[in-house]
């Protein structure tokens, strides 16, 4: 029996020694090929569409994290998923006198917001936080967004803990590769182009999309199914924010009426959010035009962003 | 808990430690621990039917003892029938009741009577097809004197509920398994490492091969009406490999787990896709089920029909396999599947070659041309019938066949186009890898049992580590898709 | 007929049905000892034996034999 336990132990160590380099070598192959199916290391600087036609990472997270280091003691901090980094234009807030940073990122769910807040809240030291919420982020498992952070930001104990808790092979493999790149500082000299396809990275973390308009589509009725883990992470984030005595405003960004009205539990979501503090659902506050102010069913175009941000600023004052 | 999950790994880890470190001195303690583990496992899967499982075990335990004890032949028969009625009746009710009702309704509807009997909201107790077959074989064996009725209830209850095999088999015969429960298990290094090795290979087959093939075959079967014949053929081809890898992989894990706790569970697969005729196929596919059917269905039937000569054999085989089909589920597709497999035996029975064992020459690198033709021919028969097995209705299966034979090969589908070339390339390599390893290892119980035994252990370690790497790299990961807010 | 004659006759039946001239059975031979003898060929052997000795077995008897010897015992009871 002891021989058995000992052998198993030796084998496990051995496998680890074999596995880790293999993952790293495999990932180096060609970062976007299918040969490495369970590694998804998507630096946002990589080609937006890879050789196989698959659309890759969005959000300019790489640039954002790089720029973040130069910001301190700001007035407003924005967090949330793409509606945050595409919906809150730091230039508009600046002209209203607010020094802001947009820490929104692609697919960001409460699990990732928690990690980002833990890392950067103290340095950024905002007076207020605008947290853009949407039912969808509370209903997914968040694996995609962890992948985003692993690739585009540094590796620390908290992100390792998050990865392990999400129990996903893709995350673990990507974490191994990302740790290697982080350890040897291989991303040091990488640079992300300011303009990528139709997106332009704006100082402060906002991403502006070339102006386009939404084409109407009919939506079947659907209901969001919420994920408890996300709510728990959300509560932990709120706790960090309140412990630092920062004012928090929860905001739901507007979406086209045709889409918004097809979701059946909007009111439930509103009620949930109201329990967490000051919450505004801009679908009910603003009366926007579906075909004029949006570029897809989730996101405002630059015209819509202007209206949204100006109203928000009005409410802040 | 499914075997390839972290929860199960944790459960089994704790169980293993308790079993070999705490319970090791005492047989009763060992058996009680296994029983507790099995009930915990079953309850975790479905607590609602734990009482049912225990009740079935208790009933058959009692019946076994009294069937053996009594001298009154009429009472003996009565007890036997009670057991058979409970077993078959239980299956009929839980698995097939709604099937009977809807079929009944359909028949009457086609005759223009709308009777519309209501189906009930019946939930099927997990593993019922497996443990019922165990209890039925047990009381039949006791009745015929093939086994001594066990007086130890812990032993018997363990036989019925043994957790590595209760959910998906293999179906151990009481004659082979009960004696193992009656002796203290002693830890054996070779047995345990053999078990781990088998589990590893099972994990590979299930997670890398079967689960990935499913991502290809599911869309094909769902959209078969719109696909060209080349895709349909590919779908059938891959599905055959998929179901082999899935089921044999799972059986390997079950057997491996059994080995880790000192039990020799009966084998279930013996490289069936290398069979050279349909009779050999069924000697190698789901062996525990076909052995069961041979002993308790085919043999009595063939004896009763023996005066009918070859026609009698044919009748017995066809009935036998139709029952085999029905066992798989409550759908006419399974009935047809089984029936047609039985029919495939007809040429063999008529030619008298059903029993000729055609072994591929041992240790040869490649099959001979004749062997290859036989293997391919058998594979094709099996592949076509698996379409019926997989289809949701007979009509779907029919349209699938129609699609293969009447539709054109073009346009080619996603699988065949360049956008997925990378992924396809990996798949093909993995399938070739599987083929080579399985062919090489076909004389063993499972493909990698004796792989590399001639070389130093480090070489085998490298190979196993490679398998783990392949699992880590190619097992499906199932995260929830984030549809829009990623943009 | 002597017991060992019966054995020889049964051996001939085995050779014929199982199509293998090298088969040599003894009293304690079981199905495990002969490759071609399984539950499928078993019934053909039984039918041939019944025809040869002009006897009839019951289903229970057929399923009760553990080796060739027991088979012969059963045959002998038919002549008793």
C-alpha cells in the first residue's frame, strides 16, 4: 500500500512536470489555432479575427490595464461589462468637470469586477463608482471574462483562487500559460493599436465605435436565470466599496425597446438591484430611439452615449 | 455523481482511504463501508428511490433464502414468480408504462378511435435496468441450484447496489461477484495500478473521443433533413465510434474503480469494432448484457424451439435481440434496432458459421486483407443499425437512410470545409491514435493494460502523462456562452 | 450400451457438430475446455444427442449438466 501511495505521488508530480511545459509549448504554437483547443489566451492586441475566422477578444483590455497605472485619485470609476466601457465616455465626463477612469471590460461579471476592485480600488481612489449592471452578467458563469483578465492583466493569488473556484480546464490551462508569460515578463514590449477594426481606444478606458445604426430584429420572449455565485461576488464587491467609503451608483444602461421588452423579468431584476442601493434603470428614465441611438441590441452608438452620459451627469450634480 | 467529476473524485478518495486504512482488518466492516458508500452514492444521484432500491434488495434476499429452503415445489414456484413479477413488473412500470400507453393510443388512433389514455408522470429510478437484471438472475440461479442463496444481507445488498456498477453496469453475475464479497479484500499493488490505468484510459475514451465526437454528431442528427449524404454517412460513422468510446470508457472506469477496492468486475467490451461478423460483435459488445440474455433468454428459448432446427434457432435469436433492443429504452427505435440485429444472424445461422470464432491472428501488426474486409463489413452493418438506435423516431431513421441513399453528396458541410480544418485535423489524429492503441492492445482486457510493460516505468509514466495532457487539452469544457455582452 | 461407448458416440457428435476433428472429450470435459462449445452450439449438440439415442431431455435437465459426465448420467437414466 505504501508503495502504491508513493508511486501515485511520484506520478502526479511527474505529470505536473510534464504537463506544464507541454501547455506552454502548445500555447506558443500559433496563438489562435485550434490545435490548442482548451487554451484561450486572448491578448486583446491579437488579430481581431484569427486565421480560422473566429472572432477574438474585444475591449482593448490590454491598453486599459497599461494606462490604469497612471491614474490616481479620480472622481469617478466606471465598472461593468461592455455597456460600461462602450457607454460611459470619459471625455464627456471630463468636460463636465469629472476626472474618470473606465474599468469596464469585455464580458465582465461580478466575479471579475471583484478581482479588479481588489487590485485597483486603492490606487484609483475614486470618490464615486458607477457600476453598470445588466441581468445577463448575473446569469452566466463568468469563465469568458476570467479568461480576458488572465490574458490582459497580471496574475496574482486572487485570480488564481477565482480560476480554481470556477473549475474549468480552459481556465487552468490558460492560467498556466499566462503565468509563464507574466513570470518572464514576455508582454512587456507589446503594444495595442489605438484603432482596431471599428473601435478606437479613448484615454481613460472608453472605447468609441465608429457610428452605425441598429437594424430592428424581433425577439422571442425570454427569461434570465440568475446565478447565485455572481450575486455573492456582487455583494462582496459592494462590501469592498462601502468599506472604502466610496459612493456607489448602480446603473442599467439603455437597450433598444424591442429587445428590452422581450425580457420577462426586468422588474424582478430592478427590485433586486434596488435592495443594493441607489439604482437607476435608464430604460425607464430615457426615451431613446431604437433606430437612431443604438448599434446593436445591447449597445448605444455614440449619439446614444452622449445622451445617456449627459443625463447621468445631470443626475450626479 | 458521474465518474468524471470532481465531486466523485473527492467521494472516492475519502472512501478509498477509509476502506484500506480504517476498514481493513474486518470483512464485515469492509462490507458495511461499501454498502454505506453505495447508498450515499445512489442517494446523491437520486434519493427518492433509495427506499425502492433497499426494498428490492430486501425482497430478493428473502426470496432467495426461501426458494432454496423450501421443499414444496409449488411454493418454490410461487416465490420465484413473485421475484420475477417484481423485477419485470418494476421495469415494465417505471420504464415502459408511458411507452405502452402512447403506443396504445397511437394504435387506436390509427383505427380512428381516440381513446387518449393519460400518461403518468413517472420518474425512472436510476440504474433500474441494471440492478433488476442482477436480482432476476440471482433468484433464477438459486431456483436452479446454480448458486447458493446468500444468508448475509450485507453481502447481498452490496451485490445489488455496488456503486461502481449500479448506474451503468457492467451487470455482474451473482456467481462471480457474491463470492468476492464473502472474502476479505486484501490490497494488491498490481490490481490497484491496473485499476488506475484502466480508469485513465476510460477517461480518455469518454472525454476526449466520445464527448468531442458528440459535438459533431449531435448537430448532424438534429439537422439530418438538410444535410448532404456525405455528412449523414460521416455522422453514422462517428456516432458508432462515439457510442463505443462512451460506453466502453464508462465501463472501464467502473471496472477500474472496482479494482481499486479489490474487486474483479466482469468485462463489458472486448474491442467489438474489430469483430469479423455480427455474432462475434455481440460476443464483444456489452458483454455482461448479452451473457445475461444468452443465459436467461436465448438458452431456454433455443431449448424450447430445438425441434424446429435452424428455424428454431433463428426465432430464438431474433426474440433474444429484440428484447436486447427493448432493454435499452422505451422507444420503437430500440425494438427495431434489436430486431434487425437478430435478423443479421440469419445468414450466419443458415450457413452454420455462427459459432466459428474468427480470431484475428495474435500480435500481428496489421490485419490480413480478408480480416480487414470482414471487420469493415461488420462495422458497416453495425454502423447502419446505430442510426436507428440514435434516431428519435423510426421515421427520423428512415429519413436519415433516405438522405444517405438519395441525396447528393454536395454541398459539403461545416465539418468538411476549411473553416474547421484545424479542429478536424486534431480529431482525425486523435481517432487514429485511438485506433492504433486499441488495435495494438486488442488481446488485453483494455487497450493500454500491457502497454510498455517491457520498458522502464518512466516510459509508461510519460505515456500516461501524455494521456492526461490530451484530456486537459481536448476534453469539452462547457462554460455558459456569453452571447452579446462580450462585444 | 456401455458407458464408454456412449462417450465415443458423443465424441463423434461433437466432432461433427463443432466441425473439429481434434476434439477428444472425457467425463470431466466442460464447455470451457472446448473452444467451439458454447450456449449456441450446446443446443445443436443436445438435439443431435437426442436424435442419436432416441431420447428426450427436459429443459431443466439440459440446463443442469455441468460436464460431459453428468450429460451421460442423464442419458443413462433414460434407459433405466
